[in-house]
C-alpha cells in the first residue's frame, strides 16, 4: 500500500514539474521555431529556411548590438562584484544601525520600478553634464547590479566563521592574504552566483538602458524594442535561439561532466 | 557546487569572450570616417541598411544611425539637446512644432541638388507644415485607411467609411491605431470634423465616440496591425498605406485563401509625410545635407522603396518602378480618393494636452 | 581590512547613482514646469484615470503575486523532496528563460495566445473549444506570472533547502501528519523566503507597461503605462515623477516588511 501511494506521489510531483517546465519553455520553443520560418509573419508558417541565421551574421547593426550587450554585461558584473563584495564585507562588520541603513538603500534599485530608476539616472547624468553613451549605460548597469551581488554574498559571509580568519592572522598572515586564503574561498559561491545573476539582469534589461544610452549605441534589448512596433526581424529570433542554446549546452556540459570527489 | 560553478564561470567567460570577438569582427570599423561623421535619427525599419553602407563608401562619412518609434519620443530628445543629431526624419505636424520652437536649421539647398527629384505635389503638401519649404525634404508619404479581410467580411458589409468601424458586426474584430492623433482622426472624420480641430466640444464628442467604440475594439496596436491582419486575427483594422505592398506580397507568398484589401474612407483621411530635417544644433550640418541629397537620388530612393515599401515622393524613383507598381492604387492612390484628406498640423501645447487627456480617458475606460 | 576602505567605493557609488537620482525624482515630483513647489503632481493620483490605473495595477499584481506563490511553493517543495540538491542546476533551469530577451518572451506569448495562435491551433486539432485570453487582463496576469515566477521560486526553494530533514522527522516522530508538518513547520520556517519572493514579484508587476501593451492589446491602462507615457510622449516629467513618488510608497512598505520578517537575509534568491 505504501509503495503505491509513494508511486502516485512521485507521479504527481513529476507531472507538476513537467507542466511548469512546459509553461516556462513554451515561448522559447515558439521563438526557436519562428527562427526557421521563411515568412516574417509571427503566426503563419511559410516554409523552412535558415536564411535568418546567415543574415544575422552579416547585419552589422545586430552584431554591434550583441557586442555591446555582452561587453556591458561582463564589465558591469565584474565591477559590481568587486565593489559589492567589498561592500558586503564592510557592511557585515558594521553595527546594526548603519548596517540596516545601508542594506535599506541597497534594496532601492532592486525594488524601484525600472522606469523610475532609468529616468532618475538619466536626469542625474544630464544634470551633471555627463554625455549619454556607453559609459552611462555601464554606470547604470553597475548601479542595479551591485545590490544583487551584495545580497548574494551576505548570506555566505554570515556563514563563514570569523575565528578562522582571526586564526590565520594569529599565525602571521597579513590581513590581505588571510582574506584571500581563508575568507574568499568560502564566500566564492556567493560571489559567483552574484556575478551570474548580475550578468543575467544586465543582459535582459532594456528600460534602464533605453533611457541612459544616448545616440548610436544599442544593446540587443533596445534594438528589439525599436523593432517591436514595426515587426521584429526574424534574425532576432535566430540570435536569441543561438544565445539560449549556447547557455543550455554550457549548463549540460558542466553539470553532467564527471565530478571529482573532494 | 563550488567546482561546478567555477567550471561554468570559466567556460562561460570563454564563450562570452569568443562571441564578443566574433561579433567584433562583424561590425564596421568604429573609427571616424575620413570625411567626418553624420548622426542620423530615423524611424525603425525605415531604411535599407545597404544604403547606409553605400553612402559611407561613396562619401567617406561615417554614419551613426539611431532609431525612434514615435514622434513624441523623438521630440524631447532633440529638445533637450543631450544628444546632437544631424539629420532627423519626423512627421509633418512634428516638423511644424519643431519649426515653431526654433529647433530646426534652414537647409542650404545648394548642397541638396537632388531635391529636384521630389514631385512638386509633395512640396505643395509640405507647405501646410513648412510654409516655405525651407526646413524639410520629403522622404516617404502615404495615407491612412481601413484594411479588411475578404474572408471575414461579407461583400455587402465591406467598410467604406470610418463610421463602419463602429459596426457591432465587427465586435472584437477591430484593430485601432494606438496613437492619439490617429485614433482621434478616425473619430473626428467620421463626425465630419477636421482632424486638426481645436474646438473643445468637437474633441469631447470624438472622445465619447471612441469610448463607445472601445468594447468593440480587439486591440490598440501600431504596426502590429500588419502581422495580426495577415494572421487573420481581426476582420478590419486601421493601417498606414505604406504597409500595403508588404502585405500584398506576404499574402501571395503564404498562399493564403483570403486577401487583404485597402480602402480610403469616404469621409477623407490623413495624408502624412515623413521628411528629413536638420536640427539647429547639428554639429555636422553639411554632412547632413549630403546625406539628404544622397537619399534623393532616384536609384537610392528606389532601393529604399523596395525595402521599406512605403510610398516614395521621389518622382525620379517612381519612374524607375514597374508599371504594375505604379498603378497599385493602395500604394499610389489617385487624386480623387484624396479629397477631404488633411495633413496633420501642430496644434500647440495646450490643445495637445486636451487631446492627450481625452486619450487617457479613452484608454482608462 | 579597513572598513572604510572596503565600503568607501560603494558608499560613493550609492550617493552618486542611487540617492542623487532619487532626489531628482523627488524634486521633479514636487515642482511644476517652472520649478515652483506644488503637490499637484503627487495628488494627481486621485484623478479618476490615475486612480483607476493604480487600482487596476494593484489588483492585477496582487493576483499575479498570489498565483506565483501558489505555483511556486509546491514547486519548491517538489524540488526539495526530489533531492535535486545540485543547487546550481535548479537555479539555472529557472534563470535560463531569462536569457531570452524579455520582449521576445512576451511577444512569443502573443503568438501562443492569439485567436489563430499556437495554443488554439492545438486545441482545435484536439476538437476542444478555443481560448480567448489575448487582449484581456487574464493575458496580462499570465504574462506577469510567467516573467516573475522565477523570482518567487528561488527564494522559497533556498529557504526550504535550509530546513533540516531531521526537524521534519522529529515532528513526524511526535505524531504530526503531513498537513501539520506543512502548516506548522514548513510555512513558518519559510516565511523569509515567502516575503522575499512576494516583494520581488509584486513591485515589478505593479510597474510594468510592456506586458499590458503586448498582451493586453493596449486597452488596459495601468499605472506603469501612465508614467511611461508622461515621460516619453507627454514630456511631462513632473507628473511622471509625482506618480513615481506615489509608487515608491509601496517600495517603502516592501522594505519595511523585509526588515520585519527577513532580518537575516535568509530569503534571498541565491
């Protein structure tokens, strides 16, 4: 009797998982299929073609936008990780009041509406005479990335034992090398997931980029946004499918590669 | 987990760098052209990309190309002056607003000899917003009309007037334009008023009419009308004539068992013009004039027309077209069907606010 | 390591790019075009259209948040019980859809939901009645749930994973059945995650405008639409900022909730 209920239980659980996965990936599958549609129409199938994939690589607009997107995501995440990790360590050691204050302000970019963050940054840049362009996009992305880094690193910091750090210092290590040899490896998972999350958020953002970009710079998101109304070039579907497959393959490789036992 | 993540990060960063390098190869050289630069601000999907590259090759001027989706979005950018563009392509009424707010520079037509290729008819039309044709050169023009699906509309119900869009038979099958001026134009014209009216009572009446229509409307869209109509989502829609050629070709290519026909309503419609202008603070005015001149060359104008499919005001280009295209009434309508049609005027900030507030009420209901 | 050295860069960054921009929004929100102090922008939220937009937004985001919670909690429990402890893998499966552009994902739902779209195509083939969700508030809710579900799943999953199996075994040994375990052990312990998830979903859902345009046929005016239009089309930055200030009240409430229920930051997403 117990085995039967267990079996039913597992079946329902699996079923639920599958439904959710279908829900999450249905639009992605749709886009992938559309990337092979010879018609530009979103709903009518015109025949199979790979021409959008080839057109993709010859379009300098799309390639430039892709380059910008990746570069900004990478740089902003990296810088956010550096500033954010340092900040997290500092905040962790603070007394309650300054800590709550800083954490509160940290939450603001995450909780504020995209459009308000984007516009407020634009207003600030204009007010200080900073011309809009690549650097303003970068600054904006760093700004909304730092909170994610801090929130990823903090829990790991709390979990690390301060005494190990102090022990290393007692044994003669400088504070810098004690940090890198003792504390850093422990918080590394938090740092890495912070980086990953920041990268993802940067990749997907368009409202904030839209308001802070100035002339001539496009990321993939702003490029797509400018095409939404007129009709998106199917090359965009092709590009998105490629990015998606790349990340998926990465995932599968690193997860199913043989792991070394610690 | 730490090892997994580290591995992912390593491989991931490698991929990112590789992709960036690859895409870096694909893009054109970021250095300035030998003859300087020109900053162009145009509608999305409103040019054949190879035209940009041809211009760069022929003149050595580097083109920094940027896009906007609505006039209302473009205006504050030019007004604020945070970004300086050299050549911009706004619509009729917006050009008038920019002229009245001293945002435009007079074009030196000595540098734009190809302006003679523009059919004088459109120069005349331009006078309604650019009284002496000093500030603008027409790029594309067209009308707004009703698009209907022959399989979803009974032959006896074929729409011929704007007021047909209030027919209960089309409930949930009507696509309206998500733009304040265009939506009000439809309502005002159906009431027999001018689409440029500043009369509060008339605006109010039009607003009430639009609110009455809302339950029948499937969606307010802009250029998605095209995709949705091709997909057979709705029976009737309000659309720009520029989309017609594309639609006709798509319907043929897809072998659909219905066709989509274009009608210019009896009450008259909106005649629109998108023209090139040069902002007063343009840093590269002469390059902008070269750009505009280049676009007026008949072969270039025809190339753009082939890609954008929006009607061209360029007589030289028109003459290069197939007779079949020249006689395509949807793309190039006859004079007759254009009586009662008007070009949008800029109505001033106060009246604009009236329209905007009224539109908000329509959307909110 | 000197605390000042470590936190210095961040504090400067915060002041320059979080606090000052915020101050500008406050400035614009409380003045009119000529710079004169006025409460009109903020009070305009009481005008019929704005109030309605705000109520609609509150309602739709509330429903979406609740739906997210209902979907996410069982999911997190399933993930936990199946021992899918390859933690990062789970995280990735849910973050992965976010690597496809937000606009394209939402547009893809249009293709799926339209009258002649994919879902109806499948339903017709199965001789089932067609759905008519597109261009209604239902479609907007679906769009919100779709886009924000990962933000609800991850914090709850994280928090559930921290619950020791021994605690549950102990409860069972003491005679608790599954329902009691759920309501008296799991729920209370997962509150930090739930609170975190709710704030990460409710606030973005409240301010979205793309979803209502693409999936709601632009027929439903949400507060996000109003603000966006005032900034991009109406050129009325003062009004837009004023309304944004009103919205920030909800942010402050969220922050207060987090401070109360998730003091230790346990319910973070990662």
